[in-house]
C-alpha cells in the first residue's frame, strides 16, 4: 500500500472509513489506520466523526500531492520502459 494508492482511493470515494480502505486495498485495518494517521499529520487527509465512525477525505493539499505523485509515477514509468 503506497501513499499514492491511498490518495487515489480517497479521491475516488468520499467519506471512507479505515475498514473500507483496508478492504479496497486488501490490507489490514491496522495498516490502513496507521497510513491514514500519517496522512492526517501531513495535512493531506481530514478525519471527521460521523455517527460514531471516523470517516476520511482528502484536503486540498491532499489533492495537490496526489496530482504531483501521479506525475512522478508517470515520468518514472516512462523512463523505465
């Protein structure tokens, strides 16, 4: 599970829980929870409490980082091809 994979999932679906993210990325809930906490600390993700459940969404900074990482990923794959 990479940062870009998580940012892409959050961009595609709003209001994801850590459990939903874990299922989509086929990883443990603990691993997805820790990644989300790291992204929150970096200001890329915001966490909100909805009916007693934490939901996560990208911040504007998260959208910008996703675009930047996507560009880097594309450039890197072009170089290695």
